[in-house]
């Protein structure tokens, strides 16, 4: 039995789909549980910790993007947040994977990812400026700081989790 057959087996496909769906559902659940702090000009979206999973396995790029898309339907600015927030997440995840591909140190990879995501919050600031009339630069700073905080706390959790469970599988 060749390895390609095992990789493409129905059991493997179901496993991939299950892991993808589980992470997307976890993203939505954590966002919903903390919805009071997950949206707006000052936000602390703890579910952003799942962004780090994409560093371990490319399946999580899809999982987190779907999680963001579904979670953003709860946003007061969902009309823009669903398409723009989802696309911004997808692009940031792909960029993080590309930037960290050759880096071996998980902490360095996580720091780069946190910075990329904090900077990517210009897309959220833009939405809040368009939909709620908030000042762009101040909103970018507050949302970016909230993202950096979320990613720092989440990074510690994911780093510790990866020590117990191999997240690349």
C-alpha cells in the first residue's frame, strides 16, 4: 500500500474534514462566549489564538477562515465584517505561513504571526470607520493592540498545547 493511497483514503479525508470543522466551530464558540469583548473599536478576540494553528498545518488556514466568517455574522458591522474580515484573515494566514516557512523556532514564528495580525487590523479599522464613523488611525491602534494582546495570550496557550499534542497532525 503506497503512502499516497493512505493519505487520500476516505478515512483520511473524513479526519481532515473533522479537524477543519472542529477548529472552525471552536473559533465561533470562543468568539460567541466572549462576544461582549470580541467586536468593536476596542476588542479582545481570544479566538484569534487559533490563527497559530495554521503554522502547524495548512488545513487550519481554511478552518480559521471559516471560523472567522461564521463568527463575524455576530458582528454589529457584519455586512462588511463577513467578507472583509474573512478575506483579511485568509490573506494574513497565507502571509504568515509564507514568512515563517523556513523558520524552525516556534516562538519566532508566533511573534511574526502576532505582528502580522496586529498590523492587518487596518482592515477592521477601515470597516469601523466606514460603518460607524470611528476615526481610522485611533481605531487601528486600539484594535491592533487588542489583537496583539489576544495573540500573546493565545500564543502561550497554543505553544503549551503543542507541547502536549502534536498540532501538525
